[in-house]
C-alpha cells in the first residue's frame, strides 16, 4: 500500500496542514487552553520536515520513531509528549518494514492511541485528541474488516474523527488546562482532537 | 505588540544568556539548550531541578544557587520544556544522592518531566518528584487535572533546597518538599493580560474597568470577572478564598505577595498593608513576608497572595541560608 518514500511524503503533508492551520489551532486553544497549540505543533513539524529528506531510504518504523522523537524534543507542552509518544509507539509497532498495508496501518494507529492513553492517563470522553482518534480507529478497523478497501476505511474513519471533534463541543473537559474551565469548556471544540482529525485527513489525501 | 525583543524565536535563549551574563558567579548555561545549572556543581547532596515555560522570570533560573535549585530548565514562553532538555539537566547535576524534580501541576509539565525521569532512571539515576498545586482558584477534583502550581512553588524551592543543602537523603528532601506542597496555598488576580511573543496578541482581554479573579500564571481564566475594586477589598477577597481552603487559625505563616510582572511594587506594598492587618484580625501570626516579583506572567498586571503554614521544621529551613540571583536569605 505505502512505502517509505510515500510515508515521508505523508508526514510532509501532515506538516503542511499543521502550518496552514497553525493560527486556527492556536485560536481554538485560546478559548479553553493557553493559546499555543498551533504554534507548538508548527514548530515541531518544521523540525520534522528538516529530517525527512534523510529518512526516505529508512524503514517505516524508523521514520515514525524519528518523527516521534523530534516532536517530543521540539513541541513541548502536553502535545509534544502525547503526539511524540503516539508516533514512537506506532513506529515500534510497525518495526523494520519498508512496505505497509492496511493491517499494518491499523496496528500502528492502535499503538498510537494506546500510547496517548498511557502517557496522558486518559480515555475517551474527556475532551482530548482521543475523542477524534478512538472513533476513527474503531471505524477504520470495522470498515476495513468488512471490505478490505483501506482508502474507503480511512475516509469513513475521518468522518468519525470529524464527528468526534464535534462531540468535543458538547462535553466538559476533564483533562488538561481546559478542565479548569468546568462547564465553561462546553461549546468549544478541543484543539487536540482537531489537530488529530487534520492529521488523519492529511494522511488520506496522500494515500 | 510592543516588546524589547529581537525576534520571537530567540526570546528564551537571549533571556537565558543575558541572565547568565548578569550572574556568572552563580549560574552557567549548558550547551544543549536553555538549561541553567550552578556555576560550581555541589556534590554529596540531593540535586534539585525545576523549570517550566519561560515568561515567569525570575523563575526558575533565578532560583539556581546555594540553598535552592541546582538546575532550572526553561521551555519556550508558557510551554513546558521538553524531556531531552530536562534529561540533560538531570545528568549534569545528578549526584550519588539522587535528584528531586519540582514540577508545577500542568499536564504538559508533568508529562515532560515524567518522560525525562524515565530516561534518567534508565541510566540508574535515582529520581523522585513532587508536583506543586497551590492555586486555590481552581477546583481540585476527579473532574479536573487538579489545582495549578503557581507562586507557592518558590517556597518549595527554598525549603526543599535548604533540606538538600544540609545533606539530607532523597527520601527526606522529598518528604519536606511534599510537606510544603501540602501547606502552601495561593490565589491571584489580573488587571491586564499578557502577550506571548510568538502569539503577538494578548491571550485574553479585559475591559478598562474589569479584573479577572483567580487568574493562572499563564493568563488562564480564573473564577470570575468583575469591576475593579479598591485594593483592600481585592486583598480580602483573595485571602478569604485561601483561608477557606485549609485551616490557618492559630498558625504561623510565611506570606508572599507576588507581582505578575506589570504591577509596581508600590501597589504590592498597598496590598501587603491590608494582608498584614487582615491576617492579624484573624489571629494568624505572620512569621515572614516576601513582596516582589517571584513568579511572573510576562507583563501581566496583577498579583497573587501565597500563605505557607509553618511548623518548627519549615521555619528553620525557611531561615537557612540561600544565595541565588533572585532569592537571598
């Protein structure tokens, strides 16, 4: 389905989307957080982009682990450890493969989600990135099992992630800085769920 | 945005370099990033490391020195430092007695420091940590991340620092640090917002006649907004909230009136005048008072009140010698 060169172009596209949506993500964060989500993510993916040319001939696991380490060491805040852990765990789950298929992608996304749960001590329904990622993962798994069409599964997954982002508007944050707002966090979509959704969409646009 | 900066990307590094150049006898910067350590490493003591986002100067680099921290790690403005930076700091200061991390309770800070601790522990360095959470403005419940760590953190640096300097082991230094965390409470307010350089505009807005009660040190929203009142009424309002949180009656306290960066000392003294009288009225004895900019929020106008409940042990450690760029005893 996808080889190392394509993986680096997917990562590059994720970076492009993050740069493009930087101000939007920061604005979302200004309502319920500390107004830096877009800034921090953009800084991290700028560093990731610098490393991509040197990664094209590496295996997929190495690429994802490098992306994760770079995010951990450049993003800061909560997003750095969370997305960093997600990419590192995804890389570890895939290992030294040069080509990955739909099953591998699901394995990687599953490992990423488990990594975020572990690092953030969180679960679904707390107004976090998990509210986009878990519905996406579940949908991708289900649709892919049914018809083995990965692109279709990913498209359905993105819809689920988008609904997840919408869902975050309706719930109270119980994790992160937004949790201090209590009921005042209702009505605002979660910036982390939004960036997760945007990343999945970027992946789909290349696959 | 009007600021004395050169480029938003260099704010943190140039600030650290300038600080180190001002206090070369106290601190030096590691090459790996914005990590400040004592100019001369002291062996045979538990090493203390703290840090957080920049924008809180003199925290945290200003508290590196004898009787307080061994290392401070500065992230970008209002953003936690990253695990690799913290890890480098831990490695630079680690002694056989181990390392205590003092972390303010923010999701990002806790995760980044935990990751760094895991990396250091894998190298065989004993690392323990405390999480400060003195801000009574936010609820401490299962449904939040817990209270925020704010100005009370400086008392943890001072007292755990004194304990570490005395040669106590990691378990003892950790116990004392946790005791301070358990006995310190803070509440703040803001008159004007602050602007993160990279954001270029204020994180929130307040009308000319409005104030935010319960503000966090990153300009996070507080409890409520209302019209500005006379200083005495504001001081009472903040104190009432602190006094309702834990029992101070009949106790001795250390008081910190902390400026948020944009508030003149004149106003902080006016606040302290009321705080002092009000505590006396309540039968609370003031052992020591600190007034100044200890944990700022860039150029925010506002202040916080911190009360630390004292016992004999904490008093002795509070009185112990400290000699750092921003805190001397």
